[in-house]
């Protein structure tokens, strides 16, 4: 086995990535070392690359981005012989792994909300110049720190599916749990037709709501939304102004949905969602992670009696549900339709721009490609 491995390194916000080599790590007790099979690009990676998170989070280059991944175990540290469900972990197994809460703060211990842990370790936001170096997953190697939740990937789940599922789908799993019960009587709206919105459409369709409306674009993504269970779509190309989209949704749903999900992250999306959600509706916000402050008509929240909840990321249990969903429903949903083309490490700039420009839903980085 080689003593070094390569990674795509962000040295300056907005600048091209550089492919660099670092010493291949040895696992400390509780840790795993993996070879990355596939890592998909997330919108959060794009935001960090462009510097949108600078000042909001205590991060600075050099960074190895990437946090949606599946990899093959090459070394197992002492005490790391089982995954988070107690299943054996051996060299040659494929795994995904989670961000790591501290485990001893109020949010972790009392509220049981590890996604709100202020000290949570998020690998790709850490300085990669320090050992073990492989903090993110746009690299040939990934390092699973001792406390990190980890799961063996089911045999029937492709590594590229598992990579996308390890962030976008598990985030949607958590958002649906936050939303509460969704019944065949509900009319549901999904704002956004990106990875979050499309995964949400698939999962929501399994709950058989009376109506499932997806608001977004481009047109090919709305076609996929219909294939995955949307009863209606509202195109942002046909309705470029928020007022037109709100009116279209109200007309389709007979006054507004009973449940809505903000999965777009676009400027003004939350104000638009508040306007379109029906009386006594529930509105789950999870797509907006940065950007400028948004103005919301607070009186509408009061007058309509809305319940608004934020939802952030997901925990290792959400990862398990995501992997189980990918495996159980692969006959119903063609998960490959979510994925773009495969890129090597030296093509990461192109992959990131494909994500940024909405040319692809989920570009796939395969570090082994030349």
C-alpha cells in the first residue's frame, strides 16, 4: 500500500483546487481509514469554496472539502470492529460516516439533539494541514475519527447512491421527522428541485399525500420530480416572480398546502413559503444555510397560525434510514437519475461549477480516476 495519498485542496476561496499528497494515516483506537470510492458534491461544499461561510463559521483554508461519501475500509483501529448498529466492520467493507457531536453538552445529553451540538466535529471544515490531514472526502483517503458514527453500506446500495444519501437524503429524513405526521389528507409543497427537493419528493410520495407539489426548475428536474411522485409542478421558468408562484400554488392546493418544506436555499424562499402555506400549516425550513438576511411578513405567521420549524442536518440514525431507503426502494426510484457524470480529483473545479450552475444534480467525484 502506498504511504501517501492525494487530495484536492482549497488554498484560497474561489480559487482552483490543487491536488496534493499527504502521508496516509494510521488509525488510532476507535478510528477507521478508508479508500474513498465515491464522493458527491453538495451545495454546502460550493458555498464553502466560494467563501460564503467565511465569517459565519470559524473556518479558513487550507481545506479538503467533501462530506458525502462512501469508502472501503483499509485499516481498523483497536475498538473499531463494529459499526453504530453493532455490525462487524472489517477491511474490505464499505462504510459511510457522520459528523461527530461532543457527547457531553446540554444539546447532546439532555435535549438529545446532537445536530445542535456547538462543538460538533465536521471534518471538511477543519484545517487539513494538520494530521490526519484527510478531514474531507474529495480525496483518495478518508479518516473516520474515533467518536464518529459509522455504518456498513448494504451490498445492493451503490457507493455513489450511498454518498448522496449520506448527506442530502439523511437531511431529508430528519426534516420529515421534524415535520411530524403526513397523511393522505395533507397537501404538501416542496420548494426546490435540487437534491434535497427530489429526495424529499420521493420520500413524501411514500406517504401518499392527497397532493404533492414541487416548485422549482430547470424543466428536466421537474420531469424527474413527476417520475418520483409529484402530482403537480410549478416551474420557476414559467413563474419567475414569487407572487406568481404563490398564486399558482394556492390555486393548485385550494388555498395553500397544509405542510411545506423549504429546500431551495434561494434568496426570498422563506418569505415565499410563508406566503403560500395554508392556514394552520406547518412549514419546515432546511434549505437556507447562508446568504443575506430575508424579510418575512411576520403578521402572516400570526394570522394564519403557522408552525415553523428549522431542521439542520441529521444524526447517525438518519443515515441508517437513508441507506435503508436507498436499498428498499431502488426498484421504485431510479437513484442513478440523481447523479451526474464522474470526475477525477483534478476535475473538481469543473464538478463544483456543474453543481453551482445547476448543470447536474449531483456530480460524482471518483478519486481513482486519472
